[in-house]
């Protein structure tokens, strides 16, 4: 593979999960050493033996999972590993470091007190702190891996504006994103990767999102949201008056077997908090939950699982997987009780057969059940989470941002799986920040704003303007 990046250029890398984007990043930053080929930086041949070598030559990377230490100040993060010391004394020169760090944040146009802890700031601000750290290190190439995956629409707009400012300063940016609309907005050139190979490099004005999708997956996606209507049955879950002071305000809704119920709303609307409350991860102050018409007490996730509920959290790495263990271990976690004999002994033969069948069905890449989960791409990690809950044979599924950080091909596979679950009579709740997604896969849509439900729409009557009006506090 060959790739060239010009000074002052925003160069986008796109491709499915497993296409080679992460591997290429690690080579560029010195985390991996390549077997063949040559690499040049500012006309000089280089060979990085570790990330410090790349960083010293001005190559910085801002990963999807930010590398900031939240219990340290902004200044301490910006100078981490490169601290300034008072000459002749050896003590840290906080006065000078604070001054430089504050100037870097001011240059980005971001109001941040660099003496405060990073945990005081939102994800959008933390992205800016990462950029400031790169600028203070005199970075000439900044690689951004899915930089908007956890940002609100307002924060995305601010970030894209700052990226253009970096370009004006002559800094090159490699922009990696599954949000093709963002790519078309921000990039000068776009490189498409597939199966570890460079497929095509093109100027932004010479392509569109449909062309990119076809190049990425090697086929035409006739339907981005392949919705298949399913026969709806009785009410599976009913929530009445769910309240957590300052978070959720008297929320009531129901979902039927065979129905896909979508939850839309802006970041901070309370959608994830509602899912966590229903699943027993957060304590409900008032209200009740009924399953199959019977009121149930759900005080913990264990209670929820016992009542046939599954929750695919948006934080798959922190809450959905045990990354140090293999695929088979993770995929079997929620179904272990089903494979036990006499309450103690696990029938590993039956368990492995079922788990390996799910791995094959979900088309994990690579399909090695003994591979450590942390080595998988984001999309394939999400498939492991899905396999884990399929193994539990739950009857009520809650998907929280099920396609965040995964490619267009993997998204369609997730949508097909949601359709299949509904067709099999499972009740499905989908929380999504992507308006086209929630409209494309839901039978009915509930909209939240500041912990309240402000709109309800049948799929046939929902429009983007109606949903956005409700999401910003308006009424249907």
C-alpha cells in the first residue's frame, strides 16, 4: 500500500471495519513496524521503532478512545511526558506550562481553564485538549480516529471548524470517520481502503457518498435501512412514571413483541439514563415496570436478565466486553446459566458449538473464537456484544447506539439482525443519535428532551423536522 499526505491537507481514510485503517495508523505512529516498504517524513526516509520516534518528528494521533488522564489538569495532560522544569532547581515549571497551555487553548478559540481537571469538561472540550497537546508538541501531521463519535451536533460543528483552522496553519490532518457526510464536508482528498488494500484515491469534488459506499464494501447497498415489517403481539414491557430527580421526569411508554421502538433526541436528553434505569443499572426513585402485564421489581441488571431483558450498552469496551479475554468467553457470558448442569458444571461442548455458530452467523472477522477481543475492530467488537446477548435468548432487547463507530456494511448487518429479532417476536428498543437511522429501522419513534418524552410518531408519519422540533423542546 502507498499513501501520500500533503502539508495543509485534510486527507480522509474510509473503509469498513477490518479494512486496515487502524493498522495503517499504528504504522504511521510507530506502534507497529512494517515488514516491507519505505516511509518518508518531510522528504527524509524514516523508520519508527516506537510511538515516541513518530511524536518527535511531529506525528500525533488522537484516538477514538481519548488518551487523557481525567484526574489530572489540562496543563498536566498537555505536557504529559514532556514537562518543563525550572532551570537549576529541577521542579516542574507550572507557571510556564500553564501559560503555554492556556495560549494553545486560546488559539483554538476554546474557553478552558487549564488549571482545572480534565474530568470537568465534556467530550467536545477533551477533543480540543488533545488537539492543543499536539499543537504544543509542534505536530505537523495530526491523525484523528473517529473524532466525532461521542460529540453532540454542536460540538461536531466546532471541531470541524477547528480542523479547517489547522489546515490554514499548514498542518496536515488524516481524518478517519464512518460518517461519510462529515468526510465529504471536511476532506480535500479521500482514500478508500478495503481488505488491507488501497482501492482508490480521489478528490472530494469527484465523488459522493454512494460512490464511497460502493468502493468500501465492494458492492452496491440497495437499501441502507432494510426494514422488514413484523407482526406485533402483546405488550412486552410497560414503563409507568419512571422518575429520577434531575434526570428523568415521569416517563411512561410501552413496547410490544415484534416491534422496534426507536428513541431519538439530542445528547443529554436522558435516553441512555432511561435504558439504564429500566435495566436496573441505575436506581429508579419512583415509577413501575411491567413485563407481560405483571409488575416486576428490577433492582439490578441481574434482575433484568432474569426477566428476559438484554442491554447492549453504548460503551462496548468499558461495559459490554472483557477485552482481555477471547471472543468465545465474551460471547458466552450472558448465557452461562443455560449451559450449566446441576447448577455448577458448564457443558463446554454444547456452549462452544452454539457460540461458534453465532460467530459464524454474525460474520466476525477474523472468525477465530480464541482471539483476544481487544484485537478486534470496533464493528467486530460490537458483533461480539450482540452474540453475547443472543446467547442469553432474551425476549426484550435494548440497543443503545448500536452502530456507533462501525462501518456502513456492518451497520446494515446490525439492521438486518434487529429485523430478524423483531420477526422472531422479540421486543426491540433502539436508542440512536442518528436521525436517518432511527427513522429507517423503527416502527414507532419516541423523542426525548431534558428527561421527558416530548413526541411520539408512527414510522409512516415521522418527518425529520417533526422529530427535531420535539428533540429541542417543541411538541408534536
